[in-house]
C-alpha cells in the first residue's frame, strides 16, 4: 500500500496521472494484495474469494460511478468545459463573474467554501461533488482572481468537514445506526463542531488567498 501511495504521488506530480491511471494503480494494489494473501494463506484467502471481494468492492462503488457519469452528462448538456465556445455553462460563469466583480479575492474564495459546504449537504459523494462543481469553480477562480488550487482547497474543506454532519450520508447514518444514536441527537452535538470547523476552514481559505497558494 505504501509503495502504491508513493507511485500515485509520483505519477500525479511528474506524469500528470488522472482518474484512469490512478484507478489502474489502485487495481494493481488490490490485485497484488490478493495474490500475497493467497500465497501466504492469510485469512483463508483463495482465488475465488479474491474475485468475490473485487466484485463486492465494485458493487459498493456503483452508486458513485452513476453520480460521476450523470455529472459528466450535465456538463455536456451545459455545453462542455471549453471556455472558447459559447455555451450555457460559460454564460453562467460570466454572470457569476460579473456579480463578484470588485469583490476581494479572499471574500470570493470564502463564498466558494460556503457553496461547497452547503453542496455537500445534498451530494455526499466527494468524487461526485468534484465532478459536479469543479467545472464551474475552476474557471470561476480564474475570473475572480483566485488560484485554482484555492478553489480545490475550498472543495476539499467543504466536502471533508460536512461529511460528519449531513443526514444523507449513508456511511454516517450506518455508523449512527450501529451505535444506536439518533441523527437529531448527533446533530445537536455535531453542529458546534461544524461551527468550529467552519471558522478554521474560513481562516485557512483566506490565508491561502493572501499567500497566493498554488
């Protein structure tokens, strides 16, 4: 796992690996781990069990794959991500850019963070949220004078913190169910932590703009 992690970091930073390449790297990691388990008879692993485990893993990701696919469809319906072509998406970006014109870059980035946090209340899949929002947030960052890395940071913070609060998160509701804790009871406790996270996230985003985080 450590070897593949290093391989992924090298691939992304040096060879510009993206989703297909990273997916292949994770597949290799799973395959090699399964083979090692079969050879050394760990937990009674067999070739058939390795295949069944892979099948169960694919089933768990089916929902996320559908969300990402639909997000790509929405992007195509809106006219694609080409900034040089007249499209609905570029019209939306132009309108938002005009609305934020004259707003300090730090405030614009803060609004991106708020948007990503609120969006994660309804779309809990981080990959799905990225596929849906980043085609808009990345070029919007260019328009309002914020680096794209800050736009990514706003997404990471918004998607990361709210995962522990949103009631539409299957994993959160599943864990609360196992612990026999009602979501409303959890929310009353967690809302204070979310406020703390929001203050920290806001500070981080604003500092990132001020230091020109790239």
